[in-house]
């Protein structure tokens, strides 16, 4: 909770700081990496720095957090904080790094605001930062403590790679060291860390797409981004027998155990958490009511379709609806026209899970809210910097 002296200051300056924070964060990162270049080796993404999404995500999180403190002073934005904390722990962020961020962020703020930054304003925004930092540190310590080991990364050997539809490849890894692996849940992700062509390590998060409860195997399905830095190395250079570093599993896009009706809506490569959830539910012999919806360019572009369809055959209360922009369909698949429509599938007690491009998730989330599904029952995952923090 904000102190009584800081609250009116934040309320008065939030429009100014909120408007300026997007121009402040690039300066912050320039300062941070100049002082600590090692952070670009295996923690921060060069691609996300280059395209500006990391700066946008940081600016958005600060603005959303401060706005929440003003509008709901008795609570914290728990969903946003949990999502950030899961990403942080998958990267190995630790408490000692928060003062470093504070130092360079507030130096950038001071440079941008100049004489307009009074001591009173600086103190109030410092309080906002540390309220957010301490909340994240607490969550992150809890997430670390839940793992079966105390390492950030362990070594895994590529055991199998399978070409999938739409320039996607499924990579299956087996342990290459004696670290006790944590058990994952369907919907969780791991960070993959490996050196790029210049030798500098980069890291990306990918949803586990196979048998997530098998601690002797980690499987991810990765779509090629021809303009990216990381996926071309995975697709073109990673061979069976090669060693990569994987984090413990993290992420809160996990299926709730309430027994309520489930609606899983995905598009494109966003089907990976759906595939893992279906495999897990099928293995458990679930009889839960389940509606699966998937949109793609065409049937043959749908990654993991055979795995998903096979799992659906084992789930007696599951139904599948699909939307494809073009192309022919096999006889056992029916597709609907237009954009994905949830109107016939949602009830107020549904739990809705979304994964796919941001515009798709915005549209589907809006449909769920309009149907009376509570916001806390709508779950989603964003990979890369989360620029949807206000949602």
C-alpha cells in the first residue's frame, strides 16, 4: 500500500510519468547494459531490445502497477505480478539485481525530467518501484523454492527432432546431467538457453508440448521466425545429440482443478499449451466437459494436429471446432467460416484459456467477458515481453 504522503504525489504525477516512461526506458537499458554488459549474455534478449518490445513491456508494467495502487490501494495486481515473476524465475533473476535496476532506472528518470523531478516526486516513485520489486521478490522466492533443485539451468541433450507443419519443429530433450528434474504441469514453459552464431548466449521461453509429467523428457515445439535470431539457430543448427540449457518449468497457464467446463482457444503455434493439456487430460482419463477451438491459416499448417486429435478421441466430453482461412479439409474435420466465435460455447462458469497472437487473444477475451465469464477465469500466455499487462 502506498504511504499517505506518496499517494497524492503519484496521483498527480502519474499522467506525466506515464506519458514519459516509454521514452525513459530506452535510456535506462542503455545505462544498464553499459554498466553491466554481462546481462546481455543469457538474460536479456537482444532481439527484444532491438525491436523495442522489452522497453515497452517495462514501461507498461510500471504504469499499470502505479495505476493499480491508485485505483485499488488495498490490493496488488496479482495476475500481472505472477506473470512477470514466472518469466523472471525462468531466467534466473535474483533479489540482488533489483537495486541495480533501480539505480539505472532512476538515473534515466532524473535525466529525462530534469529540474521537474523534485525530491518529493523521486521519493514517491521510489516507493512505487520498491513496492513492486518486493512483491516480485517474494513471489519469485516462492517459485524457486517449489522446484526439485536449486539451479537455474541444467543440461539437456536433444534426443529427437520432428518436423511439424507450418515451419515448426518439435524438439525432445533428455537430461544430460544428474540434476533432479522438476515435474511440470500442462501449460508451463521452459527457458531454452544456447549460444548464437557470435558465441553470445540468448534465451527464449517455449511451452512444453509433449508429456509434461515425464521428468526424463522435455518437449517443445518451435515455429521458425525467419527474421529472428534464436529460432533459426534452433531449426538450422541444433542436431540430435547436441546439448542445450533448459530452465525448470514455470508459468501459471495451468489447468485448474475445479471441474468447471474448460474452453481452450488457440491460434497458430499457440496450440502448444493446448496440446500438452489435452495429452495430460487424456492420460488421466478425464471426463470433464472440454471445448477446444483452434484457428489457423489452413489445416495442413496446424502444428501438432495429429497429437491433439488423437488426445481428443480419448476424451468423451471433448469437442473440437476449427477455423481455417483457406485450403481443403479431410473428411473427419469440419471448419467454420469467418473469425473464431465463442458465443455458443461459453457459460458463466467456464474457465477459458487463450494462447496465440495478441490481436486474436484480445478479440477472444472480449467475447468471453461479454458472455459473462469473470476476468479471473480467463487465462492467457504471452511469450516474449508482455505488452498486454493492462488486460
